[in-house]
C-alpha cells in the first residue's frame, strides 16, 4: 500500500558531521515496493549529511564511497540498508512493515510515536475520508477508546457532543478543544473538508494536553490538514461520491391506524369517566364515552370515517366498527419526510520540491436531508504553501474559505414544540389530515383551485377546530416559510521560522479566523401562528473574529545517546463577536424574506461579546538511548472571564515512559516488537461555564418605542460571583503499549483517574432570592476508568489481510466533595439526578413505579421508602405526590462503551465494518411516556395494548386516562429504560485498480468505493436512539440520525 | 553571527512586548454590569434617583413580560395578569370551556409542587420583590427630597403588594413564606404574622411617603393606589372600619365609568375609573401569550380563534338583573357572534394584542367599602355605598332592602359580577371560607373541572415549587398535597 503523507519526520533524521576521505562516486538506482517504484523514499548515506529522496519514478542519485552503507526508509515500510560495493547502481525493494519511525502530532509539534509518554489516539486520513457526515467529528463514534460521541441531531453539518474520559464537569463547557494545524480553533469543525484532513489526534491525558492548559481540560482533538509533498511534479486527487440519506432508525411505534386510534382514545375517555371523574359504572361510562368521542369537550372533533359519530365504536364491546371506511387518508410522515439526495466532491493538488511545497483543494457538498425544505450546501477551499527561503528562514501560509448555506425550518433542532416535525408526527393523532376536507370528505378547494392545508382552526368554515396543535401546520410552514443560514468562514494563518542557531528555531504564527453567519427567517402569512400578524420577517447577522498569535522558541539537540527538546512560548487570543438583528411584521409580499418589504417594526438590536486569553507555556522532553523518556510541561493562563484577582491559573504536566522492549533482556525476544510502559500526571484548567463574564451580574436595558418612558433595565438570570475562578482537572494516567508478532498484534491499555476540583457549576439558588442560578466553583468530582484498544491482523498472506480492532472503555464517576451546607444534606438535585458526596453526577433520584392496581388500573408507587434500606417497610400508594424520591441505584452513565471493527483486504478489494456499543446505563424516555399521556388529539403509542383496561386487568402499564395524563409521572422509574445499544456505524467497500491498468489511463491510483453510515441500530425500544440522548440520558424529539448510502470514485494522477 | 544576534534580539522583543495588562480585561457590550450602574448611582443623588427609577421601570416591564419564569415557550406565563387569570380559574365563577393553556389551574394541578405553574407564580412575585429591594437600597428611609420619597413610596407599595399576593397564595395557617428585605434575607418560612406585619408596614409607609405625588401615567402607583392596597389588606384581615376608610380615600377623585365604557372591552388604561394598570404597546405586547389572547372571545387568540373560551358560571349569569348593563358582558344562546352560552365579551381588545391591563379600579373600592361596612355593622352605610355604584350599572336598581346575611350575599354577588375576570374570585373564595362547588345540578362547568372541595380545603393553598424546596435547605415544611 502506498502512502504519500507525513514528510515532517524527515526533518527529525539527524545529520551529523563526518569527514570522509575515500573516493566518492555517484550511486544511482530505484527504490520500489512490491507494487512498483516508490517515490519520495529517503535515501541517505549512513553517517553523513547527504540524503536525497527518490523521484516520481522511484529513482535516486546519491554520492557515496565504496564501503558506505546506504539506508533507505519510507513510512509504512521496514527500512533497508545496502553496502556500496563496486557496482554503481542498486535496486532496493522495501517490505511493508508497521510504523516504526512514525511521528504523531502532539501539542505544538510532533513526537515520535515511541517517545509518547501520554495517552494519544490517532485517526488517520484513510479512516477520516470515509466519513460522509457533513461534520467530520460525527464519524468518530466508536473509533477511539475513551471518547464518547453523541450525535444529538442528524441535521447535516450539526456538531456532535464529544466527551473524553468521562464527565469533566457538572455544567461547565464540556467540549474538547479543537486545534487545527497547531493553532487552537475558534470556528466550527464543519467548515473543514474531511478530504483535507491528514490525521486527527485525540489527546486524552494531561501530559499530552497540558500544553493547551486552560482550554484542554476536556481533552484536545488536533486536526492536521494535508500539506504539499516534495514531489518534483504535482499530483492531483479527485474524489467524488453520491448517494441518498434516509432515516437511520425506524420511529417509535405510535398507533397509525385510524380505527385503532379511535378505539384507544375511546378507552381513555371511558376509563376517565369510570375512575377519575364521575365514577360511572361501565355501561354508563361506555355510553358517555361514545357520545363524547367526537363532539364532547374532550372530544376529537374530527371523524375521518363515513359513519355517524356515535357509530364509530360499539359501546358494548369497545371495538371499532369494521364496516366503516375512510373518507380520506393522509399521513404527515409522507409529507414531512423523504429520502434526500447527497453528494460530495473534492479535488486537491499537491506538489513541490525541496524548498517549496503547496497544497490546494476545493470541495463541494450538498445534502438535502431527510426533512422537507431542509437542505445543506457547502463549498470549501484551501491553499497551503510552505517555502524554505534560505537556510535560516522558512515561511508558509494556510488559507481556507468555506461557505455554507443551510435551509432550516422552525423546530429543526427538535424539542417539544409544535413546529418540530419530529415531535409533530409522534404527537399528533393519525385521524387529522394534512389538507382540509369537509364533513362529507370532499377536498376544500380555494378560489385558485388549490386544495388548502388544514391548519386546524376551522377558519375555512367547514372543518372543525382540531384540539391538538390548532393553528400549527408544520408542513405548510415548512414549505412556505423561508429560513436559511448563510455562513462564511475565512481562515488565514501565516508563520515564519527563524533558525537562530543550530537546533534553535523561533516560530511566529498569526492566525485570523473570521466567521459570519446570516440568519434570514420569514414566517409565512399564509399558515401558522404568523397569520394574524401578516407574517413575520427577521434578519440577523453575526460576525466573529478571532485572532491568535503564537511565539515559540524550540531547541532540539542530540548528545550521543541523550536527546533533548525544549520549547518555550507565548500565546494570545482575542475573540470578538458582534451581531445585529431586525424584525418586522406585516409583509407586503407573501413570499418575501426581506425586512424592508415589511411594514410594522417589531424589534431591533445590536449585541456583542468578547473573550481574551493570554498564556505562557513551556515543555522539556528528554530521552536516553530511545529507551527512557521523560517530559515535563508548564503553562500559565489568564482569562477575561474571571475577576482580576482570580484571573490567572498555573497548569503543569509530567510524563515518563520506558521502552522495556529495548532492554537487553527483551531485545532478542522475537515475538515482542514493542513494549512500553508509561505514566503521566498533570493539571489543566477550564474557564467556560457558558457565561461571558460570570463574575458580574447583568442588567438589560428594556427596548421601547415610547419616548415618554425613562430608561429602564432589569437584572439577568444569574447572580454574579466575584470569587469564580479556574476549575482544575488533575489527570493521572498509567498504561502500556505493546506490539507482538511483527506488529500483527497491538495492544494498548490505560488506567486513568481524572480528579476535578473547584468544578464550575450553575448552582441553583432558591428562587425566592430573585435569581435562579449563580455560577460557582462547587465541589470535587472524580472519573476513574480503564481503556483497552486491541488491533490484530489475524490473517496475513500475500493476497489477503484481515484485521480486527476493538476498543472498550469503562469509567466510574463519583462526586468526592460537595460544599458544606448548614444542615447535613450536602446535595444538589438537578432534574432527575441527585448529586451528593459519594454518588455519581448522573445517579437517578426518582420515585419508584410499583406496578398497576388490578382493580382500577391506577399507577402504583412506593412511599415510606428508607434511603438506606429501600425495600424495608415501604407502602404502596396511588398518589404520585406522596411517593418518595430516592436514589434508585441506576445511573445515566454506561458501564462500558466502545467500538469494534473489521477490515479485509484481498487483492485490490477492501471491506471495512465498524460497530459501536454501550452497556449498562439507563435513560428516561419521555417521548414514549408522552405517547401514553393521552390528550384530545394527541398521538398514542402502541404500548397502549399493554395498558390496563377492564378486560385486561393484568397489564403492566397504567390505564389510559384523559383526565390523569401519565406524562405527569415523568420523574419516576415508569419512564426509565436501559440505554444499551449496538450499532453498525459504517460499512465501506472499495476496489483499487492495479497499477498497470491504472497507468494506461494516465492515472496513478483509481479506487471505486461504496460507503454507508449509521447503518443499523439495536436498542431497547424501537425509535429510541441512545446515541442521541447524550450524557443526561433523556430521549428527545431531535432531528433523527440519517443513514447515508453513497458510491464514489477516487482517482489520482 | 551578528545578523543572528540581531534577529534574536528582535524576536525576544516580539515575544515579550506582545500584551499589556489590559489585554485580558473585558466588559459587557450586550448588557450593563451591576458595577457600572452602582458607579453611576454613587456619583450624585440625582443619579441615584435615576438608577432607582430605571430599576422600577424595568420592573414595570417585568410585570407584563412573557416567560418570566424561564420555563420555555409557555403561553400561560405573562406576569401578573397570568396569575390573576389562573387563580380566577380556580374559583367557582369561571369556566374554561376547552382543555388548553390554563387548564392546569382549572383542574387544580397547577398548585402541585412539580407544576411549572406554581413555579411561575412563586418566581414571579419574588423577582418583583428582588427588583424592589434592589432599588430600595438606593433610596433608604433617610431620604428627604420629595422625588426620592415618592419613589421610595412607590417601591414599598409594590413590594408590599407582591408579599400580599404570595402570602395569600402560599400561606398555610401560621406557616408563612421567606422574607427578603434590604437588610435581611430569611430563607426559612416566617410566621404569617410577621409577613403581615411587613406588608402593613410597607403599605403604610408608602401611603405617607406618596403624599403630594402627582404621577405622569397610571402605570405608577400613587397615594390613591396605596390607599387601595391598604383597603384590600384590611378587608382581608378583618379590620373593617379601616378597610372602609381607606377604600373611601382610595376612590376620591374617581367615579364609576359610564355605561358606554362598560361595554368598551376593558382595554384602555385611560378609562376614567382605572386607578392602576399596564399600558401595552407594540414593544411590550406578548401577542399570543397575553391576557386578551386567553380571555378575549372575539380576539384572534386562544379564546377567539381556538375556542378556548372563558365563561361565567351560570349561577352568576342567571341571576343578573335584566336591566343591569353588565348582563351584556356575557352572551346568551343564539348570540350573533356564534359563541357558546355564558362566554364573556367583557374583555375585548380592539387592537393587535395591545390592549391595556387593569390592576385596580374605583368600582372595587366601592365594593370593599360596602362589604366592610356590612361586616362591621354599618348596614345603612353599606347600602348607600352599594347604591352609589350599582345605580350606574343597573338603571332599575333601588336602595337595597336586604339585611344581615342577605345583604352580605347581595354585596358579594355584585362583587363577583363586577370584578369577574380581574383576579379576585379565588382570594374571595378563601376569604369568605366557602367551598368550591362546581359539580352541581345543571352546572355549566367542563368535565375536567367537575369536582368539589370543601371550605378551607388544603387544595386551595398552592404548594411551594420544587425548585425552591430543592435549593433552599432551610425552607421548612411544604404545604400539603391534599
């Protein structure tokens, strides 16, 4: 397999001075691997400063004397040496081997893989380019031990939530820091084209991430983009793929059959009359329910069948009338959702010579998404140049521009709002049509001959008022609203390197990031809640500019077996956001998204925020004989977010490693290639609780159009805290890396402890104080866990190679200290969770559901529960308010999570399958419970058949009752479900045409491939996707994940 | 080498001259910080007055703001009028025709500790108290200048009123509520007597400080309004002669509205009878989440468009005299608007959700005085005051001939009718110690509201929201669930 990347390591080849007196001649030849010539291989004369690289045809030409040893090396191959004899030409064939001198991108530079003392996972370009998601980090699910990725929404381009090594804090920003090409990144990762990515390194522990101190407390993901190669000629790569995106997992099983829905709702009414209201007997309740089914005050109002209202259900049996037939049959799903077309094309040109190299790329992506009128289009471009001006001076630039246009609709981020399509199709009963019909079932046509939409207000004069979501019509608003985000991202970075002395280099990098987002939003005057104001149109423009400067001084020196690397530097960040917005109502033209074409002023405003950070950093790395490694780092940061007295924090890291395999007692054990033990510890800080200036209380000036009023203002939601300061994470990491059997089996395992002190937290205040929260440093927390990564090439022959990989992480989270309280209940209750000393951050605190009373179907709960011995002496009660809340012993955090996969290569074919899994956690499924909380016109889940009815008294679920809605019982174990899952994350199949055929076409590589991601999911309930529920474990109505299936071609010439 | 040394020097210059101390110092651009306001307030007494007035003005916005509790897109959260309407729906007098926003009050689930409605009520009034304390810090009791005294009076009056609402909603016998003033923060539930003492002290100090204050708009509290508060307070706690005195003082300068104003829809703050209210305009309108949206049967909001009407209990409508103009506040069967029988048209907004809100008007003062006098033994005086008001409502009304319980019942009937929909019914039900009786023969209440609770039922007391219980360890005992 050819690899054409990572020329940086060539810089680390040491050149030492030596004199040579024998007669020099020119030695030429070809370096090849089994497939053909190998361009870019390194050919050096051992012990000299001379070194060259093979050209495009694999040819080299070097001056050497007879008796010299010529060393040939190339990443991905075992190095080979030959001794120069009498001949002048030598052909050298290299064998593939596992990475030896591989270099890993680490904080502010690179390190050889064997020198790493910390915990780093690298994801290579070949894996990255298989990711079809608009945001490349979405494809990281299951790919790295210790990294949990939650794709909260399947909206193309949306960023996932990433948690590295457990929960870093209770409410501070938990996102890792993204670093792009050595500079902390302030923008959105979806502005980076996956095809431009050389590698992604995940730095998980302190010594790895300590140099990013303040913002690296939750781990760091370093993205390195491709740079030009040192070929004499440029090479061009073209990659294009297209396919379809559809819904990845089937939806919850809500009742979609209209007749069954009437039956279920009828039962809900009858149960209410029997047990919650008038306490009627069964016959009277049945008759009353039948009479009120359509027209009663809790009636459904719409009769979608061709029989009379009281003929739908037979009150004697409760069954639906089989002789009735539908007047109309429309499904909201069909209108709102549909498979979307998706395409991604990218072209890059890279090339150069010994002094200059360049990389240029352009890409285009379009994804129509799964929801109507919600497509996404992206154009990316990048230009990188590195130029060695002379022996002392190197400079370079990296410029990228991305433009994104995203059409969106109200509620696309999910949530329980009527305008969210995902909420709507679950929450609306199937008997309500999308378009309007009269009582006889005839379409209602307007004067223009259009069959109008039914917004449920009855305003068309012939339809009744829909009891659920009247005035709302997510399809009509989706197609008539005009809403879009237009984003421009400009990234420009320049650097120069000064070689001051031998081994001492000064680098100055300046990076400017400019991103501008326009949000243009028009609510149609034709349907929906803007009808009565004549439509609404608003426009917001937000511009963010971040300027980062780095000044780094690096010194690298080898003294015999000793090797020393020193780094000292200074970094500063200034990030400012400015925005302006305007809104008017009363549109002149019904399809105009322009504010100036509307009449009535609603609001306008200009706003902004800023953030600044200044840091001093240093690192020392020392190794002896490539066997013993030690590195240490220190950093001091000041953040604009804290008061001057609390502003600065100091953070450090220390790591050691011992390559046991290099010791004499192991060196000759043939089946052990590498065994390295490593340990590290370090501190990092976090300053981000989501507030701009948490130490100051805010007052907002009230906007008014009345000039007689004085200036007035009101305090904000949080109470400022002068003492707020850095949250500190102390990471301990112990582990080993081992490779066996010629690197066919690689095992990496680590035990980590993350101690978090002074956790940043939004502490709830008693609302009687006038505020609801105050930002605080509160308590300590600990995450302890173990990670394991194994990859094994189980079959390796000339033609066939099969590799398996597995990663697993298990961690426990516990709160070690909460702040003292006057009484001894040092605890905070946040939603369904209780946080107290000794417990975890996501331990459930709920009422326990105890089953169903067979006499009347009421839900039973336990009361009189003793916290220490929950089952002793507890009593059943039907009164939810009396049930006791206690720590039920379950957590939202899983016991084990990770991924595994398989890679097969046979001749030119390759196949890859990746799985992800999670075991042992629990989640609350509010979406499902909402389907049993029957209300007029609300959807009912098919678990209705497991609910209690007078004829099904042994049921496991409480009776359906319109007067006693179950979703009131959300904070109880009735709502709890296991969040275990197993998913097939992606499947890729490809074929590389062999080089002889390919050369005839004038190409150097041709590959065709097929990709599928989010292929399949097994979870505990159909429709429930634990990958979306995030760390808090709650199901949601977010945009569902998409399965994309695409086919593509990749060619190079 | 020289060149290198020069370069080295230049580089170090760049490294160390990069940033000044101020580099990391930032201020808000979106909002102002408390420090900035305090700095202005400290610069001069006039400045302190303007800052205090600014906080007071901000509170006036807050009184009618949407989503005051931060619980999301909740269309039954729009401030003081939302509490008025919600509590009205917990009384005998108002019917919620369809299950929609506000049904939680009607079906008595809003008062449960987990409900976001009790959460909203509690948070709302405590935020008002915080705002008042925030401004009161700048105008302590030692101020002398008239403007400062007047603003202090206004602030105390509103603070007292917020506590008055809270104690009547959450107080359970002797168990009161937490007290926060400019000098103390008592998170534990204080005895009801202490809360009452604070309320009375605030009202009385306000009444005396507001002497000579002439206001620009009816959105500000003045001496008459302060008298009105004192009248309400004394009526509530059985000090009848003081209630009557203050009620009379409160309505001085006002007279009952004309009959054309009675039918005008109760949406203009300029109405001659209105003493205190809110002036809603485009910038402050909360559109669908507003009072008129929820109660205006002819407006394109929840009531008018989605048929979630608020109707009168038939025991009121059926007993209105045929000559009483207030009969036209409700519709009969076969009305030209297509509304169901008993629906109200008392509240009609003839603007685009910019109708003004009434918080206090003179008619209430007549009724307080009449009831206080009747309860205090001066039945003749009671009848006279009642005549003064009802004669402007009912052309066929003559001096009442009832006495004793019958007179009281007549006064109370007129109070229920006159003040229907203005946020008094629930508080009166508790004060009169009567039962909630909706499930009677011929009732026009909706099926999900058909239940009865006896007089003095614990259900009439709201539970303290769970957000307070969880965050306030020293709070004390919760009100009973039932």
